[in-house]
């Protein structure tokens, strides 16, 4: 059981070091009086498990992170404005699935007549 506690303690110490605002807001870039601050959505996940007791104990774990740009903050003339970055690929996939479902429904409806 001591190994599990040590593992959990290690995770608890390391995750806050990497899960910070720096992961969401990138380094600002300034050009011609305008400052741009990149913004992203960041997701973290991990899991671990064990089987057995004593010397025969086995276990493992893993984790991952995903970051997607979501927009940027524009600072100009004392004003700030969030500008989203639209992910057209997810919208296109949704539209294609809807069109395929509509077409399939029409074909099934015709075959039942």
C-alpha cells in the first residue's frame, strides 16, 4: 500500500507544476501597439491500478494531455477583446454526418413504399 501512496503523492506534486495558466494562455506577442495573447483549451487525465499483494504485486499507470487553440485575446488602445478560433473541421464533420443521416433516412423511406 505504501507504493500506491508514494505514487499518488508524486502525482499530486507534479500535476500542479504543469497544469497552470501557462498551459492555457501562451506568451504574449506585441506588434505595432497591439498585444496578442494566445488562448487554448487544455485537458489532463491519468489513471493507475494495481493487482496482487507483496512481491507479486503488479501495477501500472498512464496519462495524457490534449491542447487545442481556442482563440486569442487582443489588447489594443486600452481595450481587450477575445477573438475565437473556429474549428471548421468539427463543423464540417457534423454537417457531413447530418447529410448522410438525411440521405439514409430518405432511402429507407423510399424502399418502404
